[in-house]
C-alpha cells in the first residue's frame, strides 16, 4: 500500500467513514482503491446500514416473496383464484428475507476486508473536526483521528410525537419486518414511495388496505398517467384511498386500532403503519463540535462535491436529503471519496432513474409531461402497452405500459416512463439512449430480441414517429 507522508503520523486514517450503508460502503471502498488508509464506523449487527437490515433489501425481498407465494403474476393465466400457498405467514416471508440479508452482509464484509477497510464497531460522534469518539455496546470509547471524514449515517423513519408507537399495532416502516402475523386490515398513513410500496404488498397478500394522504394525489413527482394506472391497479386489489385527509388521532385497542380523521371519518384496522418521511441520523453525531449543523429533519447541507461547510468533512446518502435512493447514494459516496482524495472525477450525471417497487413497479428517467408543459417545451408521446407484446401475453402482464416523451424539434428523448413487470430494469435502456443524446430514430431502427418487453421501446418509438410524421404532413 502506498504511503502518504503528509498524513502518516498525523492521523490514524486518511479517510474515516461514518456508516456502512450504500453511500458509506462505496466511499470507503473507493478511497481504499486509491491506496488510502480507510476505516468505517458501524453499529454492531448493522453492517450494510438500514438499506440491508431494515430498508431497501428487506422490503424488496419481501416483495418478491409476496409475488411468488401469492401467485399474483400468474392469475392472468390461471384465474383469479390461483395461489401458490393459501395460508401465507410472516414466517414464510421472513425466511427468504433473512436469507438474502445474511448473504448481502457476507458480501459487504468480504468487500471491505478484501480492500483492507478497517471496521470499527460502535456508534461514532465528533470530538473535534478531525476526531471521532466511537462507543461500543459496553460503553467503552475509542478515539480515532482522520484527515478526511465522510458522514453516511443515513436516516430512520420519522415518528410524529403525537403518535403512540408500540411496534406491534402502531408501527413505522422498520416495524414491518417484526410483525408477528399478516394483518387482516391495515391503515397506511402517507402515500409516499414507502407507503405505496408496502400498501401494494399487503394488498397482494389479501390485507384490506386503506391509504390516507393529506395531499390530493400520490407520488406527485411521477408521470400522472403512470400514477393513475398504478392507482387503478391498487383499487383492483381492494385498496381504499383517502386523499386530502389527515389523521387526527389513533387509539389503540386490544383487537387493533381506531384512527380518527380530521374530517370526522373513523377507520378501524389491525395495524396502522406511519410512513411520514425519514429523519436524518445526525442528532447523535454532535456536529457542533466539528463546526457543522443539521436542519430540522436531520439533514446536512453539502456542495456539488458533497463537501460540507467544513471542507475536509463530506456527507452522502439519505442524510443529505433528496433523492435519498440507494442507487444515488452509492454514486455520491464514490464521488465524495475521489474529491476527498484529490482525484479527478466526473460530476454526478444529470440522468438519475427513479425506481418505485410497488406492485406493479414504476420507473422513470428524465422529465414528466407536467414538467415539460410548465416549461413550455413541446413534446410528442409514444406509448406501448404490454398487452400488445407477445412477451406481455406470455408472462400474463396485460396492464404494463411504456411511454416515451420525444422532442419534435430534434427527436431526442425527453423522458421515459414505465409501469409494469420489469419497469426498474427496462428504464435503463432509455436512460442509456438519453445519456448518449440519442434520438428516437435509434429505437425505431434497432432490432430487439423477440419476444421481449424491451421490444416496447420500438413500438413506442414508432408510435411517436408516426404522430410527428402526421403533424409534419399537415404542416407542409
């Protein structure tokens, strides 16, 4: 390993990372690849952070278990009564989840060890701008110093003070993995990404789900037509939506909970899940000792290089706020590490796909129709529906769709929006074309494997091209 005379003897490590979630992992490994002495601080039994242990990986694994055990994707073929297992228990769902979590933790530990990243077990807090005090489970404290520090502590579910959480009847999203049984009814408070993902999963399991959202629509950053398609599908799974409503109180009873809305409506449910956003895990860091502060949601401000107001301290991932996705956090960690090590690197790409693992999936990249209309940017729409594709018929997906937003001026792609099976995979084809400044002509001329869902790009491209041709013909 190459030594760095300017830091050897002055600090214990060149780079110290607080948190081993997606952002922290990639920051630590990137710095280690650049021959820096690197350490990562993480609580016992939390390697991989919230992403691996209670968030992204458990929820997505739970989703796959739900789809498999309910046979939901096969009902188009075998009838609405088709079900792989009649009495699905939490144990059935947890078995797959724990297996995947265990394997992922092994992978992360192996990657850190292979790159000679030193793992310090405990909870870290600042002593001064270059010193971190790490307390273990027994209260013992170790002090370590570093030239550069990367904060990647992530977030936890926000818990309104007025709500009496008991992690059994009234829970947050982290409590899902601790449920003892599949509830017969569930009230989901909040129609954000996490709320909608869990609402769709439990609806697929047969739980009677009610979603309460104070805003007038859900997922308002997504394409309206795509969201309407998802809403229709969820209503088909017996999900009830209450938009423009706010929960005033929740009373816990022996056999469940009773929620009272500000409008006076009352909703009874076995389980109430609050999805009220996320709170940055900055309060335990004693940021003031490093000359830093966080906002009311525990988020830390950074510049375009992910550097904080103290130039040798960086912050990445959910703790810096939107978009708070594992995918973007990973890239933020890598870029922050390169900048901290004085290594040249390109800025974070402008095209970042968004994936929502509801049932069915939503994914998009680029701009929406509403955004383009508001900006007075002309566009044409090309649509392909899975039911028109041979692959859609084969897999039994009659509801999926892909939408392309195309500039009529230079025929470049302005946005790609997908709903249905494999949406989070399919979107990357459009992302690649957009990233290369490709025109819709490429998709028209490209040959796609048959039968595939990827063929939807050619169908949608031809649809957009035909519409533009008709407009041009009338304009001549």
